[in-house]
C-alpha cells in the first residue's frame, strides 16, 4: 500500500513535469507562428494544451478554469477549450490520507473524531473533502490539502506567466500583466486554510441574520494551515432545481445575488468564484429554502474606493453623466483614457450593468445560453481595443468581472426572472465611502484579517 501511494505521488509529480513540457510546446508553436511567419492551427494547439492540463488535474486546472471566465485574457480558442476542464482531481488513497492527517493533527488524530469516512466526498484541484462525525454527533466536512501544493502552484504560475507573455506578443490589445499578478496572489491565498477559516468567520458576520444563506462554523481545534474542518451543510445541487416552480428558482437566484453583492456593497468583499460546486441548496419544510456557501478560499477584499467606483459607474451610466463614468474608470485604475477608449469600456459596462439599470422583472439576458454569457460583448470589446487600445486591466477588475459573469450564468441556468434594479439599489442604499471603510475595518479586525 505504501509503495502504491508513493507511486501515486510520483505519478502526480511526473504530471507536473509533463504539463510544463506541453505548455512549453504550445509556446514554441505560437512563437514560431509569430516570429517566423508560419501558420498555426490555434484550435488544434488549444485542444492539445487543454488535454495536457486536464490530464494534470492540479493547481494549473484551477488557474485555467479561472482564465476561461475572464473575457479575452487568452485567445478565444484557448478559452473555449479551457472551459471544458472539470474540477475533479484524482483523490488521495486512504493510506496517504492517514499520513496527511497525522501530519496535521498528530498520530492520535483518529481519536479526535467519532467517525471519519475513508472515501472522499469531493476531490478538487488543491485538496479533497472527507465527511466525519464529531464526538458530540455533529457532521463535519474535513478539507485536506494535497501534499506539496505550494511548489506545485508556483510551478504552474510560472507556466501561466509564459502563456500571458505570449498572448501579449500575439495580440497586444489587452495588457494582461496585472491580471497575472492578481491570479497569482489569490491562488497563493487559497493554500492557507487558516486564512480561509477567517474568511468563513467574515462571511458569517457579514451575512448574519439572512434566512436565505447559510455559512458553516469552523472547528478551530481540528483545523490547520493545510486542514480545514467545518460544519457539514446538507444540500442538493443547484442544477437539480432548474425545473422547479419559478418562485423557487427566483428565491434561489435572490439568495445568490444577496450572497455576492451585499458583502461587496456594504463591506467591499466579494466571493471570487461563483462556481456551481461552491454552493448547494438547503431544504426548509421540504422545499428549497436557500443556499449553503461551501468554499471560502477565493475571497477578494477590495479597497473601499474601488467599491465607490462601482457605485459611481452605475450612477454615471444611469444618468448619462460622462464625467462620472470617466471618474469611475480612473478610480479603478484605468490609465490614459480618451473618448474612444471610454466608449469601448462602456460596451462591457453597459452589458454588466444593463439588468441593474432596468427597473422591471426580467431575465439576466434573454435568449443567451449560460456558457455564452458575455462572449459576444467580450468579442466586441476586443475588436474595438485592437483599433483603440492597448489597455492595461487593473488587477481589482479581474475577480469583480469574474463574479459578474459567473453569477449571470447561474441566473441563466435557473431561468430566474427578477427585478435586478431593485435588488442592486437595495444593496447600495445609503452607500458612503466612509461607511464601507468603517464596516470593512471593523469586520476584518473582528476575524483577524486586518
């Protein structure tokens, strides 16, 4: 058994080497096409690269999935292929799990649980989750990180930087340098489960009193930097409710909107990964009652002035106040703006803000498939930037944009029909920069994130 587990780990390490070779091969073909004038079948090259990444199923897969949701971060052929990746990693076997648990909680770790299931309940890119039972009978979710993830992440981020550098040479309409920095910082944060535990406590405080959203409690005595133990929240998959009555689907969509935008508007905090696996639906009186928030690794804390920019842009678009629109973009960090570049940015802004500006019950986007949400607008922006760019995308923009696209996809999956205007205006009611600054400072200090 030990040899089998050692071989499993050796195979994982070998895959890290192989993905580097495949990324390097893709890079060589791109460079050849660019500098030697050779033809390149980008669709074929993208498919080959995705096959290599999917075979690895490690940190690079999480990065790849993230990239695929950021409009124009990579060529469309690559983004389309990367969207096919699934967040299901090969799990650690029981012998390996026992050694990892002993490393985190000591040799007597089994005595700290009444029961601990051998088979993982879920396996993802950085770790896997085991269901357990506490001595008081409470069900627990134990999230155990795979070994040597820090070095794996650093290796994969180096490959990511290579892809970004090549994309800048191929198609310099968008400077992705800040995007690369942002992704690297957020992925590194996800490796620290004690930080994630503080994120859980932060969300519990921010969403306190909501009957639509449930946040688990942290079991601090059974948590370390590489092991996070939370309440096990029972729930069903969101997509299992696609055929539910409209009122039910609208309730779930309202819960999703609240879980993402209320913390942002009030505290300057957003969940950067609205992935279908990161929440489930809890039952209330045998009916869907709301959502369980399950994963808190990818949490973005924004400078309060960035939140001010979001609100200013909304009011600028609503009133037709061009000066306020430009001020909002400058607050976010866009530089060297001119009239043509502002018009290009407004294509994307009007798409994201469109439902929030429309005071009526509506879908988030009529006649659009969830997988295509934002694609047409991203293409229009890219074409315009080719003529008017380049533009450097501020790093804070990355996860804000990703959250908006991810949530839009969920609303489309559910077929929800809501008054997004009223939901958003309720979230920003009585907004002030000073209020966000104070609430953020108090909340972060309260959970040790200040």
